């Protein structure tokens, strides 16, 4: 398992936790995007849009959803889970941009 796969699993787990403890709409979006990205990374499915770097798009969506969840969460564990989603989304974004 690579570090990218581990980061995706962690972000997916934190987003699933936020389904019951945070803003559900953004948590559902984050779970769907992280699950889709994980399925693509594991080779279970292929998906592509011509001219659109999907890693960059998925990382931006995960990070944005995590930021909104962070702003709207109130409990300690929900803040921690949304922080994990934001940071891992930002790390993926930096990797997709080639800065890391």
C-alpha cells in the first residue's frame, strides 16, 4: 500500500465519521469523491475526462468539503476529523500540482 492510498483511506474514514457528526451534505460529497478516487487508485474502475486532471479536481473538492465541515463542526472529534480531511486534501492538492 502506498502513502497515497493510505491518505485516501484516512480521508475516507474521517469523512464517514463526519456523516454522523457534522454537515451531512458536504460529508456525503467528500465520501463519494474519496471513494471514487480510492476505487480508481486500486484499479477497480477507470474514469477520465479529457483535458481535466482528475487528481487535482478530486483533491480540491475533498479539501473544500473538509474546510466547510471544519467551519460548521462543534465537537472535538468532529473538528479533528474535518481537520484530517482538510489536511489530506491539501496534501493531495500539492502532490497533484507537483509541489510536493
